[in-house]
C-alpha cells in the first residue's frame, strides 16, 4: 500500500510551503521542501500587507496605532498589541481571514509593521530583524479553554484561558549561526527555522562543522543570534472543570519577549495560533500528532475572582445592610442552610469567606489576611458537607484530601519533562488556589512530614522551592479550611483535648479557629435534626419533574479579552428591587427548613455577590477597639498560664492576637463598616472563646459545681450552725496557705467566707428577679478591669498584703463612675481566689 501526506506549513511571498511524506509498505520517504508559486495568491498577500499598513498608519485618523508604535520604539520593544475589534471595524474581511488563516495573515501583518517602523525610525528598524504582532479583543467562538480546543481550530487564531501548572526553564534557541574557516579565511552563516515560524521554510538543524573540502569550521558565538524559548502547560480552571472528569491541558510555546511572563499558579489568557507538529520518530510516522499553541500575546488574569454587580444588585445590598443586626443572623442562616445547627461554625465560615486585610510592610514583612479554620469532631457531624458548601460558594476553591495528597502535592513539585528530560516546576493545590480557599478533608490522615510542608504557606503565603538546582518562590495566598477526626476516631471525654487532637502546636497555632464538634445525645436536638433531614429529602423545586436529570451546566463566559460589564435590567425589575421587602434576594420556598417559612434565607447568587463586594472594603481600627483587643489578648495569655499543657486545646501565642484582628476586620466587612468598632471586636472575642472547647467544658463544669454548691448551702441554712459540711472542708483546703496557721485563723477565715456567700445570696435575691439561687456574677469585661485595678492598688502600696477594706476603697476610686456593686466585688474576689491569684484571711488580701 502507498499513500502520500502533504503538509502546508505557511507561505513565503506568494508561494506555499509544501512537505510531502510518502508512505510505502510501512516505510516512509520524506521528500524535500518544495515551494509552489501562485501569482494570484502572491497578489492577494500583497493586498493584505497593504491593508495592514493602511490600518497601522492612522496618523491622520485616530492616531492610535501610530502612537503605540512610537511608544514601542521609545520602550525598545519589538511587539505591538493590536485589538482585533479595531481591525474588524476598518477591514472586516482581513479580521475574518486573520481568525481562520492566521498562519498566512500574521506574516503579512508583521511585514507591514516592519515597514511602518522603518518609515518612523530607520535606525531602530535595523536594530531588530523581526517585529511581532500580538492580538487582543473579541474572538467569538475562538475564545476557548483546553477542553474545548478541538481539531477544527487547527490553524486558527484562538484565545485560551486557564491556569499555569508547569513551566520549563528558558533556553536559547539558535536563529543564526556564524562560522569561520581558518584554512580559507571565509565566514559563512546559516539561518535556522522550525515549525513555529510562519514565514520561512523549516530548516535542517544540523550544525555545520566543515565545508565541502573537509576544512573545519570555528563557530563565532559572539556573532551568532539566539532567541529565548520556553514552554509551559495551561490547564483548565478548576471551577469550570466538569465534575468527575480529569482536567485537560495544552502546551504553550513562548518565544522572545513572551518568555518568563507567568509562573505556576498564575491564571493566564493566551492568544496564539493552534498548530499540530509532525510526530515522526525513527523514520516512521503515525496518525497521531502533537498539538501546541504558539503564543503571540499573554495576559495575566486577576487572581481576584471578578463578578458582575449591577446597579440592581447594589440597591439590593444597600437595602439588606439597613437591616443592621438582623442582617448578620440572616447571613449565618444562609450559609449551608441544609445543615442544621452549627451557627458558630457557620459564622466562622462567613468570616473565612470575607477574610481580613492583608498588610505588606515596607521592610518586606507580610501580615496575612487569610483566615484558617480547623474542624475536628465525631463522624457524621457535617464536617465534609461544610467543606462541600464552601467549594460551591467560594469564588475560587480547590479541594483535596489528607490521604490522597502529599506535601509537594499541596505546595509545588519539581518534575522531569518526559520529552526533553529537563526539570520544571509543577504547582500544587495551594498554589492553584492563590487568592482563594483550599479545602482539605481527612486532615488527620496526613503524615507529620506532609503537614510540616504547609507551615510556610499558612503563615507566609508563599512556597519556597530549593531542589534539583531550582530555587523559586510561588504565591499561595489562600485560606485553609480543614476537617479532621479525633485520633481515636471518636472524641473521648476521658482524654484531654490535646490527646484527642494529637497535633503539634506548630500547626495548630496557624489555624485561627479550632472547633470541636461533638455528637451529643440529646432527644430534642435529635428530633430537630431528623425533621430537618426528612424535610430536605422530601423537598422538590417548583416545576421539577420526578426523576429529572440534574442540570450541571456552567455559566457562559464572555468571548473577549476585555472586561465588559453587561447590564440587562428592566424598569420593572428596578422597581421590584427598590421594595423594602427585598423579596428578590430571599429564597421564595423555605418549607424544607425546620424553623419554618418565617425564617429568611438568602439566594446563593446574592450571597456570592454580597461576599465578593464586601471583601473589597478595607476598614480601619478605632482606638477603643484596639484597647479592647489588647486587654482580651492579655486575659487569654493570663488564662493560658494557669492551665497545664494537657488542659490546653490550642496554644495562645501572638498569632491569636492577629486572629482577633482578622476576625474583627471580617465582622466589620460583613456590615460594610468603614471602621472597626468595639462591637466588632467583642464578636470576634466571643467567636474565639467559643472555638476553645476546653473553656466551654470548664465553664459548664463550674456551673454544675456552683449549682450543687448553692443547693448544699441552702440545706445548710436550715440546719444548725454547728454542722460542718463537706463543701466547707473543700473550701478550707483551697484557701489554706500556711501549714502552721492557727485554728482561730482558719475558723475566722471560714466565717468570713461564709459571710461573703450569705451577702452574695442576699444581693442576688434583691437584684435578680429570675433566679434567686444564682451566685454573684461579674461580666468578663468588668472582671478584667477589677483584676487590673487590684493589681494597681498593690503596686501603689508596694506590698503583697492589704486589708480588704483598703483594697476595695482603692478599686472603687480607680473605677470612678463605673463603681462595682457588692455582688461584683464578692464574685471577683472569689474568682481570683479560685485561680490562686489571691488568698483571703482575717479580712486581709494576700497577693500571690
């Protein structure tokens, strides 16, 4: 059998470059390159070059491209970027041919540009052998991604969007070599061209070493000409890839000034010619060919996900903000509404999506604004479902699992290219999610070595690579949302929190919030969850047919390289938008909610736009908020010192201070506030306190103990005064500070303690109308101030012993108008005594 394959590579002047490959009986014979001249085609190309020259020479018209060429000459550049929309308005036929016959039209355009440069600056025209043209604008159906780049686009000018996954090193590609023969004293040169060139015949890349008389050549490397060459792979965007299918990629070839324009993890828009290269090996060829995209323009897309917000959306947002405090509750309910409960976790997820404010100081220090959250809990508490919801609502999110990913898979890896054998960088999940969210499920299944690899990413937002001779830094500024199970599979109450979590402090301190979700057995709560799940399964969208296929179509993309905001609103829609009810932003059917139809739930589209717009706000701190955060951080550090390492859930370090700052900023963004007030700081501290499970457990146990102690004291009031109770013995042991103290001092101290409790109950009966048995209480803020005033009183006296009356008088004097009530004083003294900060005996206060 015999057949012939003919390849048309391009044109030179008016001739076609033809390469015939003859296959006979399985053996292929490659004929020489031929150039078939066509007079009509030559005239057509000459007309095209003249049209392009007229298009560029617009000095008497709009003077757009003439000024651009002058700027290119001034900047010592060699590439002119042309908007194809301008060409389409002036020469529609040329624009049409340029999109469909790019290999023939681009050389004509480049020759016209060279002639234009010669006419403006002849000296600069001699500096470069070639000038290049890049394109931008609307490409219509030619605006593709690696998945939609099919064979019918071969030879066309296309625009491909994606994310860079692998980049090769930059290598010099020879264009012209100069050789000197010492025997004959002659100098010869040879030009080289490959299949990526449009206007020359592909040449033989055999390096000349001798002339026809076998005289050796010496290569003049200083006179030879080289050109930068780089290849990189572009993969389709993670959010646009179909579920359940592997992402596809395309190889990009960049030469000259287009090299080193991007790095792994960058989102790019590449404009170029889609071509196929012969896949000939060992004299044989197959029916499969390697396709590449020869770039002529590379645009870096914004890392921030852009979303079109119309004036109608702005009016909806303004109306929603007017709801003030109620707006936060609605936002929390709207986060993962299919999950019952976990309101504080949803509030944390909302803060994670909002984020803080990133600071880049002049000395190179970066203060991250990304919020990291770790969910640890029993199975079936909706941890993975929360991660799936974040993947759906976050503008940019990448998911992975602890067992299915390694440390280099999360950060970056140095791999060997199968074709060239060179080393190149391949971006990991965190680099691909730059300016987004990384969701890591089964975080506890990762090894300690792999978890250590993400330390730098979580704090510095960068990945540093120093291996295989490659040293590089990649941006990975992303928030981390991780879910893990306890080390025993289920949270064991008999173990300490650190034994259940079993993670190093170095990784826990990098998480801003750590939630321990327990599967508690509560009949009322179980009934609500069951009702919620059953209603969710019984729900059917209006108009949905039974057994209908789920529509998983993606949003249409704009087929242009320009950012054009399309506004399609009607007058009646604007009228509906200005209604005070704001019914357009809420879900119309909420019958599947356990709470009922009266609870408002925001639509997913409006919630995305609200979060995207709120993230752009950059609030500033007020003085009161700064003071409040400083005081709370000092309290957290003091509380941390009183507990052993086994009782701690997560370490209290300076990072927790930055956590409070980021959370306060996020709460200010939620309400679209320009200033961060004390109320925002209080919400941040409340959320941070909830995220410390040990404190909640301690508070619950203390409440139970206090309740039991009150019952014992009430029983003691009815009994004889001489009866001594077990609780008194316990109290006596707690407040015993000297083993040689006399019995009289102990009895006096016990009587003072009893009087304090009796006065506390008396004041509680007078002031508290709801619960007459409640012990004296003091708020957290007032207790912090009381501790500070007490410390100041001892510092002023320069002593460690002071009578109780003098101490109280000094504290009330420092408090000014905010004087403490008797109940607050008793509660504060008892709390300080329980913390072993002070000891009380014979009306005196001993400072420990």
